[in-house]
C-alpha cells in the first residue's frame, strides 16, 4: 500500500539576526568558512512539513524506517547516515532469519531520531514530533520513543506528560527492528544544525505556560559531573559569577519542570555548549545567551534556537585541551580567559527582544507588485530582503522603501536594508515610516 499524506503543515519563513562571535580566529579556517554559511545567512524560506502514514514498515536503530524490500522509506535526506541505514538493514535481515521480530499493530507515531540518548536532540528534534502529531491526529495513537538510560528517561517522561502523551500511550523501543502496521511520520521539521522549523516553538510555549518561572534572572549553566567539555576552574568561575548576581544551575541534576522554570525566568544565560543548554527554548524573547564553545566545535544548533526564540546570541570561542574520556576531539577541558569572563558576567544589560519584521511585510501585496516575476519556490520576504528593496519595491502599503531611505540618507549610504534597519534600530530611535 502506498504512503498516505495526512496533512501538509506550512512552516513559515523566518529571518536570522547574525550572532556575535568572539575569537572567531581560534576556529580553523575551513570550519569557520562552513559555520559562516549559517552565521551570515539572511533567513530561511517557508516550507512544507508533512505528516504521512506508512504501512507495514520496519523501524530499527534510531528511527530508521525500512520498507519490506529493506529500502529506506523516509523522504527527507540528511537525517540518517548511510551507516545508520546499512546497520538497520543488516539488523532487520538478521531478525527475519531468526523469526524474532516484534510486531506492533495499529497506529504508531514515530518520535525517534539520531541522538535519542542526548537530551538536547530529544528536546528539540523528537519531543515536537509527538506534540505535533498529538495536535493533528484526533483518533487514538501510540507514540514510539527511544528507550533511554534512567536519568534521561525521567526527563523524557516528564516532558511527554507535559504535552499530554501519557505513559499508557508510549512505546519505549530500543534499536532492535520492530514491524509496525501503520506508522505516522512527520518529515521536514528539523535537520540538526542545518534547519529548525519555527513550528517547534509551539511545543515549548505549551510546556512553559504550565510552569512558573524561576526566581533567578541570571544563571550560569554548569555541565555538572559530565566528564567532557568541562570548564577549567569551574568552582572559581561560579564563585566569581555569584558575586555578580549569577546563580549556578546544573540541569543534569534537575527535574524537567525545574529546568523549564530556571530558563523561563532567566534574562541572562551563560553556559557551555552542551545538551542542557538547549533549554534556551524556554527562555523568553529578549534574553541574552553567552554560549562558551570549544574553538573546534562545528556547531550552529544553539544559534538557530536562539534566533527562533528572538534571543541575542553571543558565541564565545574558548581554547581547550584534548579529550580525555573519548568523544569528539573538542571535548577536552575549556579555558575561559579572565578578560572574557569579566565581559560575560559584567554585561548586565537586559536586551529588548530581537525585532520581528513580519508585521510590516504583506506577502500578498508584495507578490502582486512583482507581477508574476517571483521565482518559483522563493519566499517573498526573503526575496524582498535579498533583492526587492534594492529595486525600490515596497514590502507593504504602510512601508515605503524609497521614502524611508530618502528620510534617512545615512542608511541609504551604508547600503542597509531599510525594513531591517527600521525594526532593528529605527523603531526604538523614534524614526518615522511612510505609507506608499
């Protein structure tokens, strides 16, 4: 039986506000060039996220889906590696030969992806799958989640409870192949480090609404007893941070609700890039995040989360030693220079939320003014930001590109996008906008 498309979900376009990168020169040239492709990106076009049903398919490994002929069944590339798929195919063949494959009847939603045993991956890339499926499928469905070690499993269960996916609805599965009668799959929602849909924030907003914000406005996020990517002289750093009003939190030792509360209440967040820093999805717009990153860590995941949350993101690249307990080569001990430490913990300014340009952009109006010249598949807002303003096109009837530039010649001389200039600077400075 062919796959069924149950619904197309429109994921809206969004603009990115460039991060602040401190000590970019510590990053290798090739890696820096790769990271800059995201750091310098203007934004992402809207896209379609699909909820589809597949029949009599095998789920193996970390969410690899195979058809009866062992071909890979998912439609979005880049989520699973060739090695992941080959391992799942081999395990399925072995299970068939032994005649010992578990079978699950009925409808099951897939909420497993690579990185299932990492809190950050689970929070951002798997929990929203359960939320979106539960929101869009009214009939009884069970949810397949990854069986995890107890500490992470506890947080997973609490998070799923928060969105109404109760224990009785969950199937905790390991890497062994499982034959599913009807599998519900959401595709296109996230691609780790490359794309994150704004739709996932609905899940975190739902969770945060049910949790009272913590009292600490400034927090330092410790990795606690984690053996990798630890901060040199962390005890000293915590003591000096405390003298500047920062409370130390160790999310790995906290309940899920306590983690949500801590980040929801914080206006300034300092922490090492790591799984529990993904809790920035619960921070409020206008918060400021200083992410302490190993110089060699090729990561844009936390930047994208902050951009979606309209949080200001400062990436502080630190020197680091070699990894001592396995893992990636950047997982050694980090050193935060005293000058950087002073800058991070003395920066007490509470920023305003990053501006939202969408209220000044009318897509239908803009497309009509293009007269059919918008390239197929290109998002109108991104077209305006890349090309339209340079040709004097207006984003909406209430914002004249040419009149704003005429009234602000320094903006025109600097070659700045007038709409972005207004939402980032002009509005707070009291500058006028002009109707077309």
